């Protein structure tokens, strides 16, 4: 498998979300705009040359859009291989590339979000354990911070206090999200419209800068839905699924 690293020179012409074929789609434009800003902070987006969902995205943890304390580590935003590309060892290739670059930059290790049991859009804990990762912190909602230290004496990464106990003091549905995930550009407006049409109290909080994301009341910032102050899910949804969640549709 040949891999391509996204740079400012090739960002516009390369497919960065192969689930969306139209490069002019608002979702693609949103993701590419976000990527362009993060490349200056050391973000790496490595993808398969073959078209398909096969990529890894990582960044020095100091610049991660998550409320973590992990100075000196590399934070993996996403490691995703799916469809016909699964089962060929490509995840191992991508992770090895991340490890090699991180060690070359004298990082303490890697860290990534997961959970005790597989959750949508989070790394598979079975795979992480197989590759030598360990749990180093856990929030009240079951989201875990895993790490792979290059030096066993390295200080463990941890969640900030604001993310350790996910809770907000607002009624109704409140969604925190960033532009890191391209699908938010499509589905967040759908939820807003669905809520308005059905009289559902709903508020979308778009985290538009790193400082906001690093101080968010949730360990997952790409998509975190709360209801009456309590964390519900990080699973993106369309209008129909949202109405079902709200008890307005069977």
C-alpha cells in the first residue's frame, strides 16, 4: 500500500474523506479548512493512495483539540480503516508510521481516546491493547484515555478536571462539536432544523478554537450531546434518529 501525507501543497487536490465523493461538498470544505490551520501546529494526516477510508490523523498533544494534559506526547485524533481495506494490516502500517515519526521527534509516547467496550467513532480497545496501549485515565461517562509510552517512566497523560466529570448546567439538548469531523457540517444543521420544527429545546455549541476545545466539559469534543446537563452520546445522528432519541418517533 502506498500512503500520502497531506500538506498545504496537496490538500486541495487530495481526497480526505472518501465517504464523500464530491470534493466541493460543504463537509469536505469544512474539514479541509480545519486541517489547513492545524498543519502549522504539526498535525499529520496520512492516508492511503488507494481511494477508501484508510487514514491516521495525529498531532502533538499540546495542540490537540481535547481537554487533556499530555505534554510531550503525540495525540492520535483518528485511526480509521474500513470497508474493503480492512484486514490487510493497514492499521498497523499507519500506527507504525505514527510511532516512527513520534520517536524521531523524541516524544514520550502516544495517546488516544477509547473506552472499555467499543464505542462509535472511538478507537477499538481490543486493537489498542494488542498494540501495547494501556488505560491511563477515565472520565465518568466511560470514555478512556489510553497511552503507549516509549519510556515506562514517562508521566501518564490525563484528562483535565473539566472533562473528568462531563456535566453542564443547561436544560434541553446541548451539542458540543468541532469541525474536525467533516460530517458535522451536514448533520448539525439537520439537528438544529429538526429541533426547531418539533419544539425541542436544542443548542449547538461550535468549538471554533483550540482553547475552547481544550477546556470543554467533555473528553470528546468532535461531537458530544448532553441532555438536561448529563452526557448522552458521541454518536452522530440524522433527524429521524434524533426524534427517536427525544421520544417523538418510534
